[in-house]
């Protein structure tokens, strides 16, 4: 597992190429694990968690998954996901954390 500091590049997934080849680097820490690309937006002030997650999703290749770690249920994120063709599945999480697996809707 590799974690990157906010704004830092990571050879294992902290940076991702956007749709036009531009590099997308979210402010939140990201890392790649066996279950997909992770982003931890806990502790960021609104609307930064929403912005970082949507920015990251714009760079994820087809069939990819993003695991988002949040401090609370992101009610404003769900309609945004639906609009861009993504869905969220809640995963088990420890101690008040909300963890979502984000995938492109079939």
C-alpha cells in the first residue's frame, strides 16, 4: 500500500491522467491497494471532499474502482454520481468513518 501526501505525486496512483492527458492530483491523500484506488477526504472542509472525489473519478479508466474514505455520509455526492454515471456502495468501516466503493454504473 502506498499513500501520497496532499498534492504530492505518487508512482502508484497518487496522480492520474485525465481525459485529455492532463495530470489530476487531488488535494486529498490517495493510494492504490488490491481493491482499487483509495482517496481519504476526512478532515477536508466542504466542498473539498466532493470536489476531490469528482476530480479523481474523471481520471479513472473504465472498469476502475475508487474507495472513498469520508467523515460522514456524503449526501450531496450521490446525485452528482448519478449524473456522471457512477454508483456508490457502502462498505464496512471502523469508528464513524464512511467508506464507499465507487464504480461506473452498468
